[in-house]
């Protein structure tokens, strides 16, 4: 779950251009097996209600991106085993924590020994073996790159490319909010409504938005002149 | 450790004889090399800074193979060619590295405001290259650019410059003094030096290109 405090932290890193921290914190909070798994989880976190949308400013107008239009044409996860250089190598879609072609390699089998690759293991894979896998890796990357970051209409769309900057941009679209506003809301809830800082580790931004709506409604009711 | 990881570690070391030194044991390149390289260059403000950072990264990797040996330019080109060939699973080509030895016997004469300038060349070594690279990367980011790459690529090969009757031995100059000398030269002078080096090192031109190609190990 991405909590209010997580969004606060991600937004702070983004505001101060600490983009690597944006990526590392988000991938830590949303553990995933691959980029597709990661994006699907981002979508679930970002679009909770039917009416949830991402608002973009394009051509001086507001473009609303709903769940159905976001990360459109994201392929379903799949992997294939290829015999390469005496090994049986399982290749699939890449990861988000190691943004390199090598992260498409998921498993290496040699006779009866199987290596299920985790992040630390990647570093030991020889580049000569990665190079031999490249024709198959390219197929997966090519397919992944048919995804749209968003596709609202044929005029208003943005294509995805598998690289670090684009992944950080997607995290920005999903989770970055105005840092000062987030802090103000948090302070208000702590000061006036007895929330503790720790509470925000267990509450999503969407729930906080609901609380604030109720508070606003209550305040409006009390401000109405009595008859 | 998984048997396959042990196998990778075992079979991906090699013993090679470097051109200006003895046999050394080297690790063939793995994803860690690529990943650290990516981290090293990704925040570069421009392509030229990325190139300088890439060269420094490869140089430092080479230095780490044998801490008490000062690798020469010939050693460096040999290792780059060896690694690239290994990654591509092709036999390393027979590099004509001996022509780099001929640099020390070559000269170039230029005219600087009616004063003759005589330039003598030398084979660079990696420690000297690293000093130049660290100096350049330490300059203000907005000042780095194409000229810094040219400065690096030209001046690492210069042994001395005689301007009029005054002889400047590069090894006696600090990099910043060296850089001031460079600024005295016009684009035309730089082109002449660069063309001289390109012609002399033509036979190893393809490896020299890889030396500055940030995509070479991808």
C-alpha cells in the first residue's frame, strides 16, 4: 500500500529533483517481479474510485486520464525458455529496479542446476551471455514499448519507452502531489483532529481526501446561519 | 552460493598478456560493470560530460585490475578490444599497437603568432589520463563541452611543446597550466594536432572509437 506518508516522501523527493530516490522508494513500497507487475500495482493504487483520474495540462486545457486510458495496451506478463549457449534461459519482461536489458533474464538452467535470478545475482551474469540473449530480449522490450503512458484520443496520447526517465515520469503521474498542500493537510489533521504522524503510515491519500471532504462538509454546516 | 553463479565466476576470469606488461588475471565483464557504468554517467549534463565520465569509469576499472601497475595506452586499447570481442563472442583482432610506440619519435610544427611551435608526442598512461579527466570533470558543468573532450584527446599525447625558444615539458606542468597552454591554440592548430594523431593511429581507429563510445559495452 502507498500511504499518505509515502506520497508525502515521494513528492518531497520529486520536488527536490532527487529522482533516484523517487524510484527507489516507490519500488520498495510496491515490490514487483517485473515492470508489468509494477505498473499494474501502480494503477491499482492510483485509481481506487471509478471517478479517479490524472489531470494533465495540455494545450492550456485540462486533460483527464481515467484508469482505462492509463498505461493502455500494457501487455500481459509472459516468459519463454530459450536454449542459448548450453543453458536454458527463461526470458521475460524486464524489471524496474535494474533498468537494463539483463533484467529480462529470469532464470538460467544448466543441466540440473537452476538459478532463479534475484536482483543481486544479476551483477554476476557475464555480458557475453546477455549479448547472446539480446535478440530475444529485444522482442520483449519492443512489445513493451507498444504501451501508451496514456491514450485518451489519437491526438492526446503519449507513448511508453522502457527507460528510467519514463518510469519515473509514470511514478510522478501516479503519486506525486503538491508537497506543501500535503503537509498543510497533515498538520491540520494532527492539530485539530488528533491524528498522529504514524496514523498516516496506514492511511491512503484517497482516504485522507475523504476525511477532508467530511471535515469541509461539517464546517460548512456549522457556518450556516441558524433560522 | 548457487552452483551456476560459482561457475560464472570461475569461467569468466582469464589470464592475458598485456602489451606493455606481464600476464595478468582479469575478470570478464558482467552486468555489474554495465549497471555501475549506467549509474556513473546517467546524471551527466551533456553528452560530452558523459563521454569523459565513461572514459574515467573504464580507466578506473582497468586500474583496479592491478593496483601497482601503471597501465599504458596500448594496454588500455588491448583490454577494451579484448572485452568487446569477448562480449560479442568473436576472436579479438590482431591490433597493430606498435604504431603507438612510434608516437615518441614524431613531431609537429605549428605557427603561433609568428612563433614556431614544436610539439613532441608520447604514449599516454592511464594515471595521467585520469588526472586530466578528473580536472576536466571538476570544472563548472556549464563550461564542459566539446572542447574538454578535444583537450583530453589531444593533450594526453603531448610530451612537450616548444614555443619559440621556451620548452614546456608537460610532466612539469599542472593540469591547469596545461589547460592554459591549450587555450592559446586556435581551432586550426587543434585540428592539425588531431589530424596528425588520427593519421598516426589510423590502424587502431576502431578501438579508439570504442574508447569514447558510451554505448560500447551495451
